[in-house]
């Protein structure tokens, strides 16, 4: 994509051309596009830990992806004053000098690295050893508890990471993950 060089006094986008000279984005050509990031993670991982102490048990599930960039499509559309509709507060702070429609450039590219606590499960088992019931386990589960990231957009763990659209999404009509809490009971007969 185009490499961001700044905003001029008239609020127009300035980018670097193929010779590393600054030009208005309207004058840039396809030959001026440069390699500016990597949309595929260098490392992905997950980890589950299970703990038991007497009748208590707990398990946690973490997931991570490191070493990749995401094009923040929501900033691209909603963070300038030119968008017709609701805009983000960045339109009046970070992007207050912009008077043009946004340009697809590395200005909207952000690190996508994250560490996420995807699931936490805590339980307590009552060993009854009765005629029809051996035990009862009462548990609570929470999903999507928190994500540690520098990405300013929506949860980076939900962005498509594949060879066709790495680090980008074709749609701005995207909704965030919900945080879920569940209570349950498991009865062993």
C-alpha cells in the first residue's frame, strides 16, 4: 500500500513515491505502493492450564498471535470528519487536520499482537455417594474475559488471518465479541 508521509496545510494526504519523494496521495500511482507490513502472524499459540485442590477445580485458556499487522478498517472509515454519519472521537483529535477522504496507506496499519484470556472455568464438586447420585459439580464459566493488545480497533483475535486477506477485512459492518458468563451443574449418576 502507499506509505504515509503526513498531512499538508490544506489537510490533504501526503505519501512517499517509489523514489522516496513526498507527493500528494492523489498524484500517487500503483508503482508507488510499497511493502509496509505483514498480515500473517509469525507466531500463534494457545495454552490451557488445569488446577485441582480437594473438591475445587479451575481451568484457564489463553491464546496469542505475535508479529503481524492489521489494517484498522474502522479508523479508515470512521475517524475522519468527511464520513457522513457517526464518527469516532479520533476525527476531532488525532485526525482533526484531515480534510480529505482517507487514503489506503500504512497510516491505518497497526500492530495486531495480542494475548487473550479466552476462557476461565471454576468448579466445586460435592461427592455425595448416594443411591442414585454419585457427585454434583457446580461450576461457573466466563469467555472472552480480556485481551491485552496495542491495537486500537476491535478485538484483534477475531480478524481473519489467512493467505487471501491477511491483516485486512473487506467489511466495516463488524461486531465485537461478547463477554459470556455461564453457571452450570453436572450430575453424575
